[in-house]
C-alpha cells in the first residue's frame, strides 16, 4: 500500500453514496483505532458515539448547518469529551495499569498523585479544553485509518454541539460532543472528489534545521 497515495485519495467528502454501508469488519477497525488513539498521560477522557439510526440523524441535519453528510454517510461518528474529569477517572486509570501490567503500587502511586494534582489544579473549562485537544488527535487518527482502509470521511466542526448533546442524550453519559466524522463511501457524482488538493508547498510548511 502506498501511504501518500491513500492520503491523496482521501478528501473531505461532501456527498456520500446513501446505498453503501460499512461492513462490521470496517466498523470494528474504526472502533479499535479510536480506542488505540494516544492521549495525554493515557487517561482517555474521550468517547466515540456511533450513530446509525437515520431518523435520528435526519433531526441532526438542521443543527449541522444543513450539511447532508451527517445523514447520507453510512455511519455518523461523534467524538465526545467527558464533561469533567474526576479523581475516580485517575484512580481507575491507575487500577487498570496495575491489572494489565501488574505494576506495584509503590511505583504507580507517585504518578497517580501527580496526575490527580494536575487535574485538581485545572478549572472544569480547562479540563474540557484538555480533553478537546485529545479529541482532535482521535479525529486525525480516524481520518488516516479511514484513508488506509478506503473508507471515505468528512471531518466536521460545523455543528451545534449543544443541540447534538440534547438530541443524542449525551449528558446522561456525562459527555459533550466536540467533533463529527461521517464515514462511508463517496457518491459517484461528488464533484469534490475530482478537485485537486490545495496545499502550501512543502517548502512553506516544513523547516529543516
Ligand atoms: C477540524 C476540521 C473541521 C472541519 N469542518 C468541516 C465542516 O464542518 N464541513 C466540511 O464540509 N468540511 C470541514 N472540514 C474539511 C476541511 O475543509 C478540509 O479538510 C480541508 O479543506 C482540506 O481538504 P481535504 O480534506 O479535502 O484534503 C473540516 C476539517 C477539519 C480538519
């Protein structure tokens, strides 16, 4: 597989083929890739909500600046952050390390305390911003994985987060929506698929010292 060819192949898909669905296998790759995304400290304060239900998605279109990708794609991925980060999140993370790696408490405890302290010193808004930074890493990761897997996608910030939160009842799970990624297969007549990529020259964006 030619990595650069795949990155050239992908584009922010505006029109999806409404008849094509992702297979269970492809969906599973997306789920695993999301969960394998690196996060700061490894705390994973982000979640992925996968919306397949078309009736539900139709109600989201007006809250997405009428961008139809939200409805027409095979699935709509909603990347969410936790509304807050609690001590239990930090404690559960270190319990998980202990279980998986069998690391003694004597080694983990200073790191656990340090992270608890770091989170304690942030406001709720700062914690949300910190989690949002992680959400963007997940978005980039998923976009690349989709490109490699020949899955079309469209990264989206253009939606009303508060409306999504209430329609998808995200608050019930302590979550807030921050980014969208409709995924599926491009429509044959999506003219955007034929457009040349617009990028600065490598000389302008890369500095080698
Ligand atoms: C964080 C982010 C948010 C974006 N939001 C939208 C959006 O709401 N709607 C849309 O059609 N495209 C959106 N885009 C797509 C960009 O316009 C597109 O990726 C960029 O122009 C580069 O084109 P390409 O992805 O086709 O190579 C977004 C891209 C990113 C990375």
